C-alpha cells in the first residue's frame, strides 16, 4: 500500500499543533505489527507531500500532488484540513469518521473546522455524496447546515441505539453505490479513552475495536479510491497509545 505523508498542522490554527509529527511517528509504529488480523502481511511504500509554512500554499501543494496520485493510497496527516487538497483534486464521494462535522462558516483558506463546508461550497464535493459517522459535538450552525442540506450522518447516539453491526450495515448501504469513495478518518472519532492524543477531547466515541470492525467491513467495498487518517497529536498523547492505535489502523486498512 502506498502511504502519503502530509506533515502539516497549519489548518488547526495552532489548536492542534503537533499533528505535523504524526506521519513519521505512525509509519515508524507500523514495524510493531507483524501480521494483520486477517493473516496478511501488508507491504508499504512511503512518499511525502512537500508542504510549506503557508496554509493556502499547503492546500495547493496537496491538490497538485493528488491530481496525479496512483490509487489506492492512504494519506497520513496532519490536521483535518489536509483532506481539503486531496478531495479538491479527486472530487470523490466521502465517508468521514469524525466527532465533528467540520462545517463552520466558509472562509479562506480552509481550516480543520470548515474544510468540509469549503469542499461543498467550492463545488469539489457533492453534498449528496457525503456520509458522516461518529458525530457527537457540533456548533448549532453546523447541525442546522447538516439538516438543511440533507447531509447523511450517523451520530454516536444513532450508532449506540442501533448497535455496531446494524449501524455498519446502514453505513455500507449508504456508500456502496457511490463512484470513487474516499474514506477520511479523524482519530477523534474514537473515544478519548482510546485516543487521547488529539486536539479536541470528545467523550462518548467509538471504541478502537468498533472502528476496526467498520474498517474490516468497509475494505470489502469495490469503490474505494483511498483513505486518510488525521488529527493524531503525539504531544497530547498518553503512553504513545494514540500513535500506536493509528499505526494499527493503517496496518489493518492495508491488509
Ligand atoms: Mn474532529
């Protein structure tokens, strides 16, 4: 599997500085896994998007890189605004695991609080081709935007009510007929007990095992063009748990 490092935290507006270190740490952690849960041993190649210290430029640099990407791939951020350039290049359908909808008022350049709204309003992504999973904290403006624009989402409350198997069935049904599906994983979709090393601590999230269950089933879809994993911050981590969990997620996706 092709891994693409995007070492930028500029889109977190200093609120999650440190995520620029995550790509190297997560890739380094892969060597602690020997064989995936399905018995396969993944192989990796590693590339890096050279990013500058200016957020608008970073979006352009990422977009330019992904204009010529060979699929499939796993991109490793970085803050969640690194997803902006990827999706601006690929114009995919998007399945996003995140505690937050990232739909705050549009302004330029896009940040990790509004990258998704910017993708919609700049016409890179069709709002009918977006599915959000794991939401549990939002600004009222974001909630109203989700409802008004009929964006499909599965909140943590819905997942807890329906149970993980039924919730996963419903997510699979929602995305399986999209062409060109990109899956974005914000590590804060996990409960902070499993992934404390991130910018915003949001209680009541998925367990690591529940996310791995989603991944195991999603890997069966034929329409996936790529994944990314964002918002891991080693500076806020406990006992390297979040970094190691991120490494396992990458290892299992690639297997
Ligand atoms: Mn988030």
